[in-house]
């Protein structure tokens, strides 16, 4: 059994942490596997939603403590490990279809960071979460800290990082750290929700994911790329099918399965490069790629 596996169960891809004897502690090799896992999912048209989960009773207890002496043995090893973690998280964040973390048991430290990299977090009501670098003398990485701030805001993020305290699911739901708190039938609830996503227009679902991510990353104005995204949907086959199904009073059969790329930051829509260069703020707010 590999430490992290990718299971194809169309329309779902299941990314499974496979170390139940270690409460699915995440090794460097597992972080390094995530970019290839992303590529394998995006290569298939029949995988519409990715579920990230832990084998057994827990999501993940965090980084593998056994590895600490090796991954932090010197500056080069520390940098290599940091690159592996950040590349893995960014691969999951950049996946072009929805991702859902299925949390039971514990999600702690790097384990919670993995869950934060997903679009949504569905959590068993008796699970607990914590962000624990302060108990080790470490600092949470950039990608996971940014996502934490996006979800709960800077003050709450500081509280959770400063104290490393246990977070119960009722609080986690109230502050936006998780999206659903499930009292019973967590797997069935997640699969039902994911199946609903798979039945909708993937042009819409994937396009909306790219749009939200771009705006959260700082796209404060509509760019040509953003306008192109909305127009591609308006001229695409899914909208044609949606209109026809509505008129005929039947369920739509959406066909779009194409890839979507992240939206690049560029000039605000309707502004020329010459106008941007003339602006005194060109270098700070609308730099062209």
C-alpha cells in the first residue's frame, strides 16, 4: 500500500492518505506526490470532483514527527522540504475541478493545511482541528497561512496560530474554518453533495472556481481574461443545452469536460497598455505580464 493513493471512482477521484497506523501523518514523499496526482486527475474527463480523505479513523495528525531530524537537518534539507510542502499544496489548490476535504478524527498542523488547500471542508461533528507550529517552534507555511486568513480573517488566524489550541467543530463552523459539520453519515453526505456538483455544468463549476480564486488572489478589476471566461461560457455548449432544457422542461445533459487554466492577472478590462503605462500607478496596480 502506498502512503498516498489516487483512486478512480468516476465521477469522483479519491486522494487517500494511507498511513492509518500513524494517524495519516504526512511525509515528504506524500507532499511530493501531489503534483503528479493533480496531473493524473486533470488528464481524465470522467473525474469531476476530487475527495481528499484519510484512511481509517483520522484525516491527518500532521507532519510525520519521525522525519523531523531528516527534513530539518540543515539549510538545504529544510528548503527542500519547504518546497515539497508548498508545491504539494499549490498543486491541490490549482486543480481545475472542485476538491472536498472529508475530515474525521483529527486534522492537525500540516494535516489541517492539506484540508485548507481544498475548496471545501466537510467535517464529522466529533472531529477536532488544531494548527500547532507554536508547539514545535516552527512557522506555518505561506500557502496554508494565506488560505487560513482568507477563511477566518487575520485576527482569528493569529489567535489559532498563537495558541495552537484545539478547535472543536462547532467553533470551526462558526468562524468559517469548515463548511459543513455532519453529525451522522459523513461519507454519504459528502458523496451526495459531490454527485450534485457532478450533475451541474462543469463549464460553470470550473469557471467559477477560477474566478473566485483569481479575485481572492488580488484581481480587483475585470481583466480581458476574466471577460473571456464569462463569454466562453455564454457561447459554449453547456449554456445552449441549459437554455434548451429549460424551454423543454427537462433536465439538462451538460457535456463540457474541458480544462480550465488559472486566470492571469493583467490589465483591467477596457484599458490599453499605453494608458496603463501613462498611469502613475501602472507599476503598482496594473502591471502587464
